[in-house]
C-alpha cells in the first residue's frame, strides 16, 4: 500500500505500544495515532513499561518507520486560557512532559488543539497560545507540535488558517511547528471540501505545505459551517465518501500521514473496513451485524 493511512489506536496494559502496532496491523493500516495516556487526565505510565523496544522491532519487520506514528496531546491542555494562570501553566508543563514522552517513544509529531480563549478575546487567546508555545520551545525541542485546524466551536482558536498563521508567526522557534488538518473540522468551520485544491493552495500560500504533518480523515454529522465538530463514519456524513477519497488519494498528499478518527459502530471499531474502502477506492457500506 503506497499511501500512508491508519487510524487512532488504543494503547493500554499489558502490551501498550506493541499492542497499538498489532491493532494497526489488524486494521490493514501502515500508520497510527496514539495518546501516551488517558486524554482526559494527567495519569501516565512510565515509558519504560510501554514495550517500546518490542513495538519498534515489529515496526522494523513490517518496514514501517517511526514517521508513521503520530501522538495526540491530551484534551486537558488549553494554552489559550487567559483567565486562569494555573490552568494555563498546567497546560504548558504537561505539554513539555508529553513532548518528552513522544521523544522517548521515538515519534516526532504531537498533534495539539491550539486552545480556547474562555471569557477573553480572540487576539488575547492567540497571544496566550504564542506565550505558552514560546515557554515550551525554550526548553523542549526535538518534537514537532502540529496545531490542529478546529471546527470553530465556542471560543476555539484554529477555525481558519489566519489564526494558525498568527500563532506560527508569533512563536520564536516556529521551525518546530507544523499543522494537522481535520476534514470534519474544516467542513464544520465552513470550508467546501469538494474544492480541496483551493484549500491546499490557500494553505500553501499562508502557511506552506511543508508544514502539513498529517490529516485527520473524518466525515461530519453536521452541515457545512455548523461549527459543531461531530465526527461521522466515512460515507455516512455530510462530506461523503467521494470527496474524502479524493483527499486521501490527492497527489500532493501522497507522503502525508492520514488518520481516521471516526466513531465506533456499536462496540466495534470501523477502521478496517474504512481503510479497505479507501484502498479499493470504492464505498462498501457496513453490514448490519458489524
């Protein structure tokens, strides 16, 4: 399989990262995205318990490089928080920790939701994120932070390329900043994904395609511009299989890691079937018992 495609996978005891690799293989994928611990809290297992050596050995046997592994930062990090210094500082310190854990695993990209400016203004929120990233990069470099494009829910920063561009321009060591596009978020923020060429052209002129680290491939439960951020299974949402398939196979994105974050069907992950559909470039609906 030439394209780089995979999904979010679990990382839990007892096999941790080795189990994540095995889950990726089961889905027929060659990429994966992990959290280094629960995304909703700060509880973390030491990296030396995570079977990293065994996982790397299996990846080597599969001919898959560590550049196919993406880490996602936990949701509790909010660098945009202007009103609560303790919450902001927790985000900065925890992000530094997560960068070190990403480095210890051997990955080089951590995806970050830029943050929300709760009870403040958008320029204040952007400046706060810049301040936080400047603190982080002062002492912790060696891993790229990929700022995720957001749907524009509430006071989220990152609903358009201008906001991402402002952050990048304000960060001193911005050579360590990249971007993660999310198709559901782009659609929910008002973009027409059927005209993806123009989205890529705008991104290239404002930010630079060389900064695109990965793309989250998700359909959306919402109409274009709803600003709600609710992922849907591929082909069952408002974006549709054909448009997403064009993005997955876009010639400019051949070397870009693509990660599915679509909802489970009942208790079952949909990724094996969805990846198969993209590989075959043909939409096959889920069977009723799946």
